[in-house]
C-alpha cells in the first residue's frame, strides 16, 4: 500500500513540475498539461514494465532450457532408499547429492565413490595351463604297468 501511495505521489509531483514549467514558460493550460503528463507517465510506465517483463521472461525461458539440457546430461535414476520409487536426479561430483523422494517425500542421499586403478597392457606370452595332472602319480602308474608286463 505504501509503495502505491509513494508511486502516485511521485507521478503527481513530476506532472505538477512539468505543468508548472509549461505554464510559466509557454503559457500553457496548467490542468491540461498536468493531465497529459500523468497519462504519458502512466503509458510510458506500462510500456517499460511490459518490456522488462518480456525480457525477463525470455531470459528465464533460456535459463530453464539450459537447466533442462544440463539435467539431461547429468541426471541419473536413483531409487528411493525408503520406498524404492525411481527418481531422476542430477548427480554432481564434489557436491551433496541429496534429494527428497517424489513419492514418499523422505530425504535421500547419493554417495559417489571413485576408484582409481592401474591400467594394464596384455603381454604376448603362452597362457598358463592349469590341470590336475600329477606327474609323480603318472610315473608310479607307468612303473606298476611295466612291472606287471615283465
């Protein structure tokens, strides 16, 4: 309410100043210049407000489209730890990846674990053969068979 009264006081003060200058310098009708000045100020205010709102809306739409693109790139499906409902959330390394479940509204947290491993290169060699063949057992069998034949 105070802002409206402040705005109206400012419009009437400016209009009175313009009408006073028009009356004293140009000899124009004070009331006519005063009313025209108020109408012009209100019209200019409406145009400026409309332009600002339009510009802000365009910026907001652009930011939302960038956010949607970023979410598409970084979003992952995370099941709720309580009810199991799958939620689509952005997971960013180095940040708290907390979210409230869309179904049960309970708080959840996603922990990201990064493991570093040494890169290996395969060598060009014969593979090891793993067998259950026992050479000592086979040589004992061969000796028994040779003794039976002789």
